[in-house]
């Protein structure tokens, strides 16, 4: 692909980022055709700072969530005929100078979607964040395939991915990163992983309590995967319950033949497991 012929948009969802958004916009403008900031109900001067830095700003009076802002960015890209969208956070943790690295797999046709991964000495991620990230990585991987960093918002998308996500993204909160990966796996989008730096020190990098953020993303993942892949959450566990039911049934019959004593407790367990398992498989 010819880089000069590709129209590139940088999309930055923001909520109260007046201290950092200006510098992020200025750096991002060096590598893209336009920067759009989705001001998600900020009560500070985020929108004005972004405009002064040269960004197009889309503002909402009320906070609607990160996923809502990302969906708006994809729709904006389609309406304005962009070929590539790069998403990054407005708090300064992502280095906009690494945008060329993020879009390289897209420009070379090697991937439909590029995801950054924060690893080792190149990240300042606190230990407690690494633990939470690993849990969400495994949960996302159940239906999304193996991804090193499922929660990093620094990403690039080609036209195919933009069109797919604009139509299919359903969440409104911080679950959007995991949802994108699962949907990409479902529709056969090629994903490339790009190692990047990441800043956390001296930055206010989260607008949500980490003790509620992780569980809220995890609960959405469980619901979303159960809906998209019911066999994983209903069919297979149901089959397991049926097998357990047969095991207890076999033990009940065997014990009766050997001792002529009917084990009511085993029979009840057998019945319960067989009924619940059958209902789960047939749902």
C-alpha cells in the first residue's frame, strides 16, 4: 500500500484531560491528516485546549463512556472517508510519536487492526495494574484468541475494521478494548501486536476506581461472551453436568446391585445434574 494515498485520522476520547490533551494533539498532528477529540462530558477546559491545539472537537454534555466515544470516532471516520483510524488516550500515557509504528502493519497490508502491548522496561505500569490486566487478558482470550495486552487503547484500524466496529460495538464503557478483540476474532480480522512505551508516573491515567473498573469490564465480558458464544458458557458446562449426573447414576445402580440398598442421596444428585445439564444444553 502507498502511505501517501491513505487518509489517516487520530481519535482521542477524553474526559477532563485539560492538563495533557494539548500536547497529545500537537504530537499526533505530525503523523495524521486530522485529530478528532471526543470530549465525553468534561467539566474542565479540555474542549477549548484541544481546539487551540488544532483538533476537531466533538463534545457531549454528559459522560457517555469510552466505548460510546470510540464508536462516534469510527462513524466520524466513515462520514469523512478516512482509510485508517488511530485511537489513543488523552492523558499522555501513550506516546503519539509512535503512531508510525502503530500504522505500519496496516499500511503494509499485514493486519486489519494493530494493538500496542505494554511490556517489561518499556512500561511504567504499576504492579496492581499488571495483575488486573492479566486477568482481563485471559478473560478476553477465551473468545478473542491470545493477545498480549487486551486493554491498551493505543490502536490502529483499517477501513474494513472501522466499518465492522462502527456497526457492531455494543458496550459503552471501558470494555471496548476487549470487545474489539472478540469481534475481530469472530469476523476474521487480522491483528498485529506492536510493542510500545507507556507512561504512568506523574500522570492521572484513570478516571475510574480500579476496584470497580476491573470487575465492570469482567462482568461485561462474561455477558458478551456468553451471548456471542453460548457453547462456551452454557453448552459445555451443561454437558459436564450431564456427565457428572451419569457418573452418580452409575454409582447408584452399581451400589444397589452389590448391596440391594438404594442410595436416595445419589439418586437425587443424579436427577438434579441430569435435569440442569439437559436444560443448559437445550437452551
